[in-house]
């Protein structure tokens, strides 16, 4: 396996130069297992995209965890994302969804608006699933070793989530294997690189000969 450090700014430019497939919007999916570093990658790419636009507008980022109706909705939330976000944006209309509160275990009443923008980032487990392929400008798969991913999740959410988290890991592994997500991704990213670099500006691309592309981020 070969790893290459690349700039978020360069990836942002390639996304903006890529085809819009969700109506007039370029949809970027940031997928990968829990704790791999998807949220960090999505945040830094959104910042880079804002830096590459004339109005410095930051693209909306939708986190799939906000759409889940609890732990048992790990993969079955998709209809909610499609109906509330993807369908209206595809038609040139703003979308909106209600964020799930994991403490209250219910959806909050206030809608979260999703404006029509040049780029929309959807981040979370199964974001780049096969059902999304026709709409995607870029599919990213973020990886990291399982022990580190488990440690990150427990540090973030506390040891009380361990029983549910272990079940979650089993389900996501089965999904990725059946869906072929990593092999189909345009870009595979190492979410825990151990080489020195400036993490706010650079990410680590994994080149392994898998997937549609080992050298081009946008189809």
C-alpha cells in the first residue's frame, strides 16, 4: 500500500470542476466506519471549498447520525435523507430535516435547513452506498485501524455506548462488504496517518489499486 499526502485545497478545486449530478449540486459523500475520521475530513473539505469560492460560502454538511432514529436505524434512515434533503435539492429546492437528539432519543422540532448550493457534503456510515452513486460527484471512504476507531468513539461518547457500538461495528462491516463501498470509492483516505504533516491542510490518500480511481478524485 502506498500513501500520498494531498492538499484539501486541490481536492476542493477538483470537486468544483466536477459534474453536478444532484440537480445543479455536486454531492460529496464521506463514508467509512465509525471513528475513522469522517467528520474531521468533511469539515476540512468544507473549509477548503469555502476558500475556493468567490463568496467564501461554506457548503452545507449533513451528518447522517443526525437523521438516525436511534441505534436501530443505522442503515434504514436513507428514505429520510432522500425525502427531506436529496429530492428537494435535486429539484433545485432547499431541503430541511429534523436533527435526532441522542440524549432525549427523539427528533428535535426545529428543522435544519439545507440550502441549494454548488456543493453538498453528506457524511456518515453508508453515505456513499450504492443507492447514491448516480447522484455523486465524489465518493470518499475514510479508514483507520479498528482499535483506534473504538478508542476514539469511547473517548467521544463514553464507555456506556460500548454494547451498542460493538453491535454497530458488526452491522457496518457487513454493510460495507455487501455494498462494496470502499472498492467503489473515488478516494480512499487514511484517517490515522502516522507521518508528519499539517492535518488542517493535507489529507492522506491511500493508493492500493482498488476502486475506480487511485489517482483521480472526481469522476
